């Protein structure tokens, strides 16, 4: 109601003030007083009519919107005067000025607080969704639903969490990124907190517009307060919620904490592929007015899944921030990929016992993975895994010292050829750690290791499980836990010297004699054992190793079902072949009726280039690529007798890249097969003369892969 009197609003009165305001608010049971438009304003003396001329044609809906902003302005004005924190006060005042300006200009408020939401991808909600898929997609549907409930509960707590002010945070954690937190705090006030009591500002859920950065800055404090709140409320919790809150929730938060603060966690990647099921578990919270004291076990109202996105839409109203679409969370599709809809349909079949065909199998069938029994025991709490070590800086922990003694006994008993004093020295060496396997409070196995972060590898020193607990999958499960521990610490290579009895075990765990770590990285660091073989293992940070066998098993089941479906679609019975009765000895495979309909193609036939010049040019390009590769140096010229004594007694048909270049120049290679045979001879000769752990042997393996890649790219053999 700014006065409109005079040219271009010459009157500076910013709102009409009645000459005779009522002493008390009018009673609701009485008729409202009629307003006289000729009544003068006590501030500028112009009539009320001069204050409302610009509002004559404004709709009732728009008028109510403006009046709503007026109420918000008054509330913010009160907040500005009551607030003691300087940062918060500044935000309140900025929003106060913004809304006041909107009223004067009759516009809509647009908050400009460092960009517009969302501020980080993936969002907290998406990250928690990915976490549930990454860690729990293998669980049966009932147990997985429990995890989903915990995730919903956690997301609700975040959405109504009161962030500490930047000044409070500086006092508590002065070393943290103060500037970054202040920016996020301002955004949270503008888009999440203030809109809870100011309806005229757009309200967003904190979990949908913020990501890992903000979650990391509040998680530690939040986890501590949530668990404390759970302990205080335990007597008031309903029985069905008590186990969920007191038993499962702390474990859920601990596992999530590891992923929040791990630099290599895949759940925060925008390329995160949804779990092995191909579907994403809907976790979504509904915006509503925050209760005065929301209990910890607050649950969301039912939601309906929006199939076009990986979030969900509330039945009441769509959330202000758009859900992140499924297409944004998966990698680019490859030609030949199976449609996700079909995968979901098959998954529904293999996870539903009523839909499975054939006799019901036992929990641990003959086809179960080696670590299946150990995984079930861990889930039931029968066994535990702990990374422990001795320390010279901290006061000795009695339980850890007892476990270290137990580990020393297990290693000494299971590794009789290793001196006991040596085992004791390494187990209790503060530079070494041991992943210990605990059953009924006692140590039954472990893996002793030493990490070399600067060199990018870890040396495995001892690995053993006590004899009466073997053949239960504990060894495999131990190694899988060790792999996940190292992925979280950004070390992706294992090295170990394995004796003749351990080589088989390490091969099953993904170790090989082909060492990926450069020799200069480990030479002088790793302990050399006489009569043992050096083996290495490269870790993939995207693999959840403790659940790997479950995922592979599920994938095999999916493929089997897809094959059965395909067979049902194309099944056609042809009459048997009668030509053999008539004396025919053999026929071409492609002449068998129906063979091509199955997708069969002739194997091993590459495209032979008829044009000699084209063949020469193609082979020259391939040879040049091979010669310029960093692993080609041992094969550039013929082997000298002085450098390799007895070489020509062992190798009857020597070959090298220089000889091949000369043969190519003289047009010796009239077919691709001649060229490929000479190149293959280089690699075969090298592996025949040199031991597997030698540098030459490794160069041959790596160069062979490069060669066949180039041959396939040129179309000379089928991919």
C-alpha cells in the first residue's frame, strides 16, 4: 500500500497508516468494518484511495500471495532483531530486503545465494541410494527392506537437521574448510531452513540439493547425536522399532561413514552403475512441516515410484527439486546391451522363490561360492574381522595384545618352516598390521601385512587359518576383507612371496606371477624369501569384494534365465540329417539347418586382404605400432650369443622385429598368416627361454596383447 500520489510516485510514504486504528483486534463473530477510501493517511495525509489505486485490478489470488509475503517480512524482521549470530543475522536481513522488494515491485522472490540448486551431484539422497545398492543389493528382500527403512529414516533426519552456525563450527573444528562451510550454511538457510516458516520462498529438501561435501561436514556430529538420542529414547520405542534403532542403525551409520569419508568410494560417482539387480531402491522423503520433537524412528508416508527416474514422487505434491533421472546415473549403453526392463523382469523371477522352477536347493549347495558359509556366519555375528596392530605411542590394549599373541600362535603352528622368533617380531612390529579373524572371542586366523603407501603396494607377510577351522571359506573371506580395507586406503596392489603350498590359494584369490607393480617400486622394500615365488594382485576399486561371489552368482542366474527365454522364442525342431546314411562323410557346419538362426558364425576366420599393396600397408602400420611400444625393447634385434648363453640350443627358430621389418620390406609376407606366425614366434621363444618372473617374460605378455589388439582393429582377425 505504497502511496501512488504524484508523478512517478513522488510521495515517499511506503504504506498507509490509519488515523483511527482500532484499539483491539476486531472480533471474528462481528461483521468487518467498512473502510472509507477518503480517510487520510496519518503519515502523508493522502487518502487511502491514493494508496491502493495500483491494486484495483489485482486478482484475489495475487493479493493473497502478496499478503503472505507481508507476513513473512514481518516474521523475518523479528528474526533479524532476535538473532545473535552475525552470519545468520546477515542472511535473515538479506531475505528480509528481498521479500520487501518483491512486495513493492509486486514480483516473485528469487533467491541468489551462490548458484541455484542442486549444488552438488550426486545428491545426498542419490548417494545413500547408491550406498544401499552397493552394499546391500545381495540381501534377501525382507532384509533389504529393513535397510531401506533405515535409509529413509536417516534421510528424514538430515532434511530437518539444524546445522551449526559457522562460528560454532570454527570453535569446534578450526582446521576445517570454514569458507566452504559458510557458503553451504548460507544456501541451507535460504533454500531449506527459512522456507520452513516463510511460505513465499521456495523450499527444497536438503538431501536433494546438497551432496557429499555438506554430508561430510555434518556426519560425524550427526551420527554421535543420533546414537545418543536412540539410547535416550530406547524405553519409549515401540517393540518393532527397538531392534531396528538399537541394533541395525548403528551398524548402518558406521558403514555409511566409511563411504562418506573414503576418497575411492564408488557411490559418489555420477557414473555409478545401479546394483546387480539393475534397479534402484526408492528412498524418498516427503516435505512437511517439521514436528516440534520428531522421534528418531519417524517414518515417511507411502510413496509411489516414478519409473522414469531413480527417485520417487510424493502423492501429495512433486518436490521442488527435480529427481535425478536414471539416465544420469548409469554409464553409456553399449550396442548389444540387454534392456534394463528385461533384467528387472528376470531379477524378479530369480529373487522370488515362488517363481523359481525346479527343486528347491539347500542354503549351501554344491555350487555355492567358497566364502558363502563364512559370509553367512559373519552376518549372524558368529565371526568378526578386525585390523589390529601393536603401537609404541598408545597405551597397550589388553584385548588387542591377547589377539596378537593368538595370531602369533596360529602363524607359528600353521607355518612350521618359519622361525617363531621371526613371526613374533613381525606380528608385534608397529609397522605391520594384521587382519584378524575372531570366532567366539578367540583368534582362528589372520593375514599379517605391511603397507607402503608411498610405493603404492602392500606386502602380505603371513596368511593362515588354524587347521581345525579350514575348508570353511574363511581364507577367501579374509582376503576379500583385506581387499576392501585397502581400497578404502587407496592402495590397489598386493605383493607376496608364496611357497609351493600357498601358490594355489593365492591364484584362487586373484594373484598371478605377472607383477603389475614396477620393479623399481618394490625392490629393497619387500622381504625376499628363498625358494618362494613372487606373486601380485591388482585391486579394482569398483568391486565390492566381500559380496563379489554373490553378485557373480546372481549374474550367472540372470544369463541362464535370458538364455532360456531366448531358446523359448527361437525353438524350432528340424528333422535329423539323412545325408550320412547315403555315404556322405562330412558336411560344412553352415549347411546344418537352423545353425545360423542360433547366432552361430564361422570361428577364427579373418578378412584376408587380396590387394598386395593394401596388405603391405596394413602390416607395416601394425609392425610400426609394435616396434614403438615401450615393451618392445627386448625384441628389436636378434639375440646375441654373448648376452644369452645357450639361447640357440634352446630356441631352434629365432625371430625378432628387425628380421620381420626386413621380411616385410622384401614382400615376404604375402598373407596375414605368415606375418602373424613370425610375430607369435617372438613371444613363444621368449617365454620358452626366460622364467615367468623375468622382465623379458612380462614384456612378451604385454606386447602380445598390444599386437592382437592392433590386428583386430585392422580387421585381420575377428574380434
